[in-house]
C-alpha cells in the first residue's frame, strides 16, 4: 500500500498539463497590457513555455471598436482549469478590465483555449474555447507556436483549422 501511494503521489506531482491562453487588448497601452498580463501569469499561474508574436487584429463581434493586439502563450501547470480561470479573472481585474458589454473594448482579455486534451463543459467554463476554430485572431498566433496540436473536439490540427477558416478579418504581425 505504501508503495502504491508513493507511486501515485509521484504521478500527481509530475503531471504537467499544456495550457494555451489567448491574450487580447484594445485599450490604452495595448502592448504594455499584454506584457503585464504575462508577468502576472508567470507569477500567479506558471512560467510561459512558448509565446507567439503579437498580432494586430480588427475587432471581432463589435466591428466599430479599436483594433486589438493578440498573443497566444503556452504554459505547463498542475493547476486545475477552475483555479486557472479564477486567477485569470483576478489578473484581468488587476489590469483594469471592466465587463460592461459583450465584445466591449478592454484593457486585457485572457481566454483559456486548451487545457491539455480535456473537454470541459461547465456553466462558467468551456474548454476548448467554443469559438476558437472560427477566429483568425486566435488561430494565427496559435498556429505559430503549436501548428500540430490536435483540437480534441474536431480531431484536427491547428494548422488544418486555420487552413479551413472562413474568417476574413485582417490579422497581421505587429
């Protein structure tokens, strides 16, 4: 019994999950907010393993809003997705995020795109992000750092999903 418990604790301690986050900002010092968000994430959640280039993107959903800067980062963590979500929401508040209208402008937005290969459908948390396969501003930076990652719902690589996109919004490296 002692050996089994010890073996299980080793598995638990060494199980690191790949987490992909999308960062976005379209108010104020957009690049500064992305950088501050990354610093908070590295302090509160986990070190960044990979990060994409920063992309400038037309506003999606509310087309009269200012353009966004977007970036995807990859972490490895043992934290649960629910704890990551709570920490992300706190980071957004710390960086001045106000939730006043759907698709409204924001200093920072942080979305969980993937939590390993897990599929999570809860009232406050859906992973993979339910709209990521439709959005060039998400798939362009994600394709840069993880083109071969397989979407666990569609069973397609990020590269395939990006190749099949119908979204024609302008997304360019900043």
